[in-house]
C-alpha cells in the first residue's frame, strides 16, 4: 500500500504549507493587483506557469515556504514593473507582446493570416460554432488575440455593425485569397 500512501510522507506539512502559500499568493495579489494573473501577454502566461512551478516545488520538495514566497513575490514585482514599463515605453510592448491578427473580415476567411497564425480552417470553424454563429453573414470579424484566444465578433440582427475601434491594434488586414474560398 506504499504506492498509495507512505506513512513517512509529511502530509501535515503539505497541508499547512498549501494553506500558507495560498495566503501569501492572496496577500501579494491584493497588493500588486489582479492584473498579475491576467492573460494579456506572453510574459503573463510565462509568469503564471512559473508561479505554478514554484508552488509545486514548495509543496513537493525541500524548498522552504519563505524561499518560495520570496520567489513568488519577486515574480509579482517583476510583472508589476513590466506593466509600468509597457505603459511608459510602447515600443517595449511590441517587443514582448504579440499583436492581435485578423482571421476573418465579414464573411471572408483571410487564409494568409490563418497561415501566419498557424491556425487551421477547421479550428476557425470550430470557434465559430462555439460562438453560436449560425451563418457566415453574421460575422463582422474574427481575431486571434495576443493571449492566443480567438474572439468572434458577430451580430444577431442586421441593424448592428462593427465599430472600427474594436479592431484597433489588430495586425494585417491582408488581401483575401479568392482561390481558397
């Protein structure tokens, strides 16, 4: 039965450590702000993975709670500094963040942009179904966001039209390859 549970395992240390790390993460998030766990950029994604790795290392190895808390704090402060620097220096934002890319414009699939984004047409169609698109005429735009999410902007009535402000910062409205439609 040792493969299920070994009595030498420090189960109470793990439970108490989990609780303490949970408190540390909550306190630091309250101080630094919720943006620290947002998924806006590639470094936000890397940060979230690093935090998970640190927590795992604290709970499963000899890394102390204090050492892990300092590592988590350092990453949170680094994220905070990067967000301030991005606001102050827009060129830094373009270096570390992906720009959104237009995948569909109205009913037209932008195959060149799909190719650039390494998205298959079948994946795009699946996202349209998830967004409850019933007909291509409902689509105003489909955007691959900098987070990797796909946003489907569609209408349910003919009265609405897309506000161009919603596509600010979206990369390349390349020409549509008619032969692939």
